[in-house]
C-alpha cells in the first residue's frame, strides 16, 4: 500500500494495545514494544485485538481498518 499523502510505500504491521499503544511489524504477545522497529503511538485505545495497520514513517501516520 502506498501512503495517501506522500505516495511512498507503507510498512505493513499490526496495532498493539496496552500502555503505550504502539505499531509493530509482528505480534509479539506482549503489551509493550519489544523490537527496535516498534513505534510507540501514545495514548490508550483499549483494543482487545491487534488489527492490521500500515505505517508511513515519512508522514508519521498509521492507517488501519476497524470493525
């Protein structure tokens, strides 16, 4: 998927919840960042699932679909 703002390729991953909310390339099973590539997003969404998300590091946005 390309970023709708800058048109560069976005990175596929997942939103993980807990404190803090963060983006990760894979589900680690822990509610905290565990990899250098994990990106803290701040706040708390209270998500029970880990929805698929797309990250643009250039524009600092995350896109995800929700139910």
